[in-house]
C-alpha cells in the first residue's frame, strides 16, 4: 500500500475534503460489463475527480478495539538445554468483524458485531454490543450478547416498533473443516472437545430478542436463512428477513415481533451463474417497493458486481436478479430522508476501501460516476459497512478494518454528509 503520508485520497480524507471516485465512464448493462483491465484503468483515471464537493467526510474514528487479555509466557532454552520461562507478555489484540448499526427510539446508537476472536476463522467468536448515547462521539465497553459453543459470526441488529431489540447471527464450524488446512490443524483439538449433540443443537442461523433494552436476552430462535445485517421491519409491522438458506436465497417473515419466523418465498438465481450469491440486504421504500441486493462472486473476479432484485408485494414475489454497475460486497441499504437510496459496501481490491453509491430513482439506476470513498484500508480484510442517518441529514457508517497494518481488525465509523 502507498505511504499514507503521500496518498492523495488519504490527504483529502483527513483534511475534510470530499472523497469521491468512479469505476465507470458510462452506464453498464448486465451483458456489457467492462473487463478487469478496463475497470482498473478507469479507477486510475477517477483520481482526478476525487476533490469535488458532493460529499464531506466529517470524521473517521476508531470506535472499538479489543486488546489481548491473557498474559503469555515466552520461553527460551537455558545453558542446560531446558525450557526456561521468560517475562510474560500480553497476547495480540482480538480480531473484530462484520458490524451492524442501529438507532433506537431514544436516540441511542448500538453496534453489534463478532468479537473476541483470534482471527477471521476461529472457534472463539462472540456476539458483542457497544453503545453510544452521544451520537457516536463516545462508545461503551463491549457487552457479550451470546457466546455459544461454536463460532458466533455476522451480527445484525434492529429495534422493532415495539421497542424490542433483535440481533441475528449464525454459528460456524468452519475452523473444523480439513479443507482449511492450517486453521484445522490449529484448532482440531477444540472441535474434538465439543460433543456432537452440542454441535447439532447450535449449528445454524439464529435471532435473539431483548425486551428491556439489552439488559437480558431471550432464548434464541432458529431461522432458515442468514444475512450479515439481519432483517428489517416493514411499514405494515412485519419483520422481513432475506438470507442464505436451503441452497439459495430465502425470504422469511415474522408477524409476532421476531418470536417466530415463516418462509414465504425464495428469490431465484440467474439462469446462468458460476458463483455463490450470498449476503443480501434489503430496504423498503416509502412507495412500498422493496429493494434487495446481493454479494456476487463469480470465478472471474472482475465481475463481482452487486446483484439486485425488487418486490412490489411485500416480499412475496421478486423480479429476476440483475447485475448493477457497482463492484463490491456485501451491501447495506438505507432510504435517506430525501427519498434517495444509499448502498454501502466494501471494495476488496486495490484501492482497498469502504465505498458508497446513491440512487435517486428508487434503485433503477445507481450514480457510479460519483461513487463515494468513505475510508481507505491496508488490505481486503475489511468492510461489511452499515449506515444510519441522523436528524440533521448526516450519515454514520460503521465497518471493520485494521487500524495499523498487520494487526487484527477493529471497528471504525465514518461520519459524513452529502452536499445536496
């Protein structure tokens, strides 16, 4: 990565100037996607447009970093050939990832995430929560929402109209998969210690509810699907959850405030695809239209453009998935107060960054010519951004990435506004 002292986009970011880029010169059609080399060339050419005034970055800050908590004794071999303990040192910082942000009816901000981890894949992930009562200026110490015997990952969070907090997540045994050679060897004894009945009970997709502001959490409920940022609530009161399940994309609803979930439809994959289509998110617009977008990873990495499907009947039926002109993943969608639609996503190739894009016509087209760079990163282990909008119209986006190159990831927010 370039020296941050001389990186022009970083300079613009830290000095408060607008940071906007573009992937494309013209509109992309689903069967007219640019080649990888074309995209790289256009990204390079976009640098000249980074200093326009469409967006202002107000502040980017670290909001959660979990330090190591155990002392580890080093050792050396003494003159007699025996192992000798040296001075203990603190283990490295913990790895944090995959956050979602929510604003409650009292104005409190909540960020749910997977924390207290060794790394991206490990046995130890816990669903954690941090809080802010001053619009993100300061944040609480992490609270543990759940700590199952398996790896708890990808926490979504919403507050329902009844005031209930609902967190979604999924559990994983990926660290016990022999295909992940080095991870498997490192944690093989951990997986062996977990009884099969516990694995069977806990492996899957979950939601949990709190009716007292997160002081206590009720017995988790299984869902068929899962998605990083969880369900949304529709204007008719139903909770709608679009996620990966049953070998595809499933749509579930809850009519009882998240106590139970029912499958109501599936969203079909395109007829020809060589990829897993995963990690959807959705938004209901004031018009009643629902937009869902999906992570899309074909073998040809130059074609990782977000997919989109729409529903006009409350999630019962959906239009065929179509390619957008937005390269990145996974998506988080938000309807802004002026009716525009915002999508934020990670850009996991050079230049590594957190990005955003706007639609002014309910998702029919996306303004990729003015793609927004929210923050730069050292490498592709980043992203899963999610946003809320404040009463003054400014936006707060949370995501994960490294604070310093080579260390475990932490949580950050960028506070920004669109200059209408």
